[in-house]
C-alpha cells in the first residue's frame, strides 16, 4: 500500500501541540493551515487527556482501555458496583389482592447492620433504653409501670437524660422506707402508682426537670397514675386501644410498651431514627414516621418487629447520625447497598495536643491528620474539672477567669 506523498504542510504530533493557537475570530469556511493544525492539536490533546484520566475514559467505540491500568489506577476500583435499589412497592395479584413487595436486598442490609450492632453494642440505647430502666427487685406489675413511665419521659429526650430522671424517680419520689438488711438486699423502688398518687406536681416536676417538655409530662404522668389505679387495677393496659387512651401516649410509645412490657408485637415502634435510616437505604419514600410504620408492617417479618427499633436507634446514635453521618464506619460502606451513602468518607484519626490560652488555662485541642485544630469542640482542663465548650464559649470562659483574677 503506497503512502501519501509528504508535503510541506504535514505536521508531527509534537509540532502540532506547540502550534500557536489561532484567533477565535476566524472567517467561516477558512481552511488555513494554522487553523487545521490547531484543530488537530486540540483534538489530539483531548484524546491524550482522556486516555490518561482514570475517571473519564474515552467514549469512542474504537478506544478500549487497558484492563491492567483500569484496575490499578482507578481510585474507586475497591468499591463495589452499586446494586439496584428497588423500594417497597404495591403489586396486585390476579385475584385483585394488593400485596406489598419488600425492597431489594433488604435482608442482606438488615443482617449486615445487625451483625455490626451486635459486635459493638456501645450506643446509649443498648444500656439506657426504656425497656432496661425498670427496677430489678420490683414485681412484674411494677416493672411494667416503670417501662411505661420511661417511655413517657423519653419523648424528645436523650436516653442519658431519661435514665437519670428514672433513677431519681426510683430513689427520690418518696422517702425510702428503712430496710433492716441494706447490705444484703437491694432497696425497693419508690416509683409505684400508689406513691405517684401522693406526690405533688411540684415535687415530680423537680425530679424530671431535665427531660424535654417536663411540665406537660408531669401532668400526663399524674393523670395516667390516676387512670391506672381506677380503671386497670394499678397495672398498665395490655391492649393497644387501652394504652392509646392514656394521656401523652401515642402509637410509637404504645407499640414499644406492648412489646417490652407484655411481649406482644402488635406493631413496630418507629421513631425519627427508624424513619430516617430506612429512607436513606431506599426502602421507601415516606414523609412521616407513621407512614414508615405502615410500610414496614406490610412486608417486614413479624419476628423482627421488636428488634428493629433498638437496632436502628443504636445505629443512628453512633454511625448514621442525623448530622455528619459516618458512612466510612458503617458495615454497608462500599457495598453499593445504601442509597444515601456519602462516598469517599474516611475516618480521620484524631490526636490531642496541649496549649495555653490567653488566661493561662490548659487546653487540649483535637487535631486531625492534617495537623489542623478542630474548632467545633475543645476540652478545657482546670483543677481536674473537664468542661466541653465551643470556641466562643471558651473565649467567654477565659474572659470570665481574667475578671476574677483581676478582682
């Protein structure tokens, strides 16, 4: 095959790359050599850039990237390919019955999260959940009342605050009766329906003053004690309508109480964690926790109704946080199973170094891998007292200290 004759206009690739860029205001239809060379150079440069870029392979049908280069240079080669995430959906059977099909890969996701939670049960709900706040030496009837009271306190309140309030109710609701054998037996709890009926609203409100909406909860707890004593023989109802008739008790609270106190799984207790995480997984697209509950009950096996709340609440408290999710610490990271995964998230090792503030206070500052100080929180140590403060609060603390020294 004869090659084309060489001319003075022929250009090597290297020459074309260094050719002067033509003016943008060239005449339409111009075929000047400079324009042709620059066009060739631009095309060639784009082609070379596409071949060397691991994230943008060339879309031309004639280009096939090297398999070895793809596996070694691609930063996302270790990440599994995203799996199809089909949410729960309604299907109509031939007989006209409407059935809810479960979301795709739901059992795999559930089992992986369950294994992770069981291997590291460090969430507040694992030790301070409402179903664990009953008094161990009390009777089963009193323990059921403890569970109901803890659930009423837990609304819009952290588990740690709820546990502290329950401890005060167990020990300070009324003066405890003296026990002849204090060293051998555990003292009885003061949280009983009979003691609640003799408690003043002011005293009860003082004991639970740290929980959210404590004024309203004080009124509801006292009203509930009266209803239980008059209508339910000083015990909590065993049915869903009975629990829902109590002041301040909603569906989530009633389902959790039935399951924890009576062992009856009449429904799923869906709170903000369960609602948020299941939507992040792509199991459904619901707007309220009540909608989420109905969707989950339509397809989730009943034997998992009791544990799913504790499972996902603990995940939401430690890893899948409402703000600043730690996707790199989740068992689903890199599997392509979580629709809401923040890709590229990596946990940074934090170190601490000491420095002195303007007033001489010793400050321990958390430092990330890059050596930069974290401004979100610092730990101020003075005379063995540890106080967590933000940056502005730290400055106010230093100013106050200086004023005290000057005074």
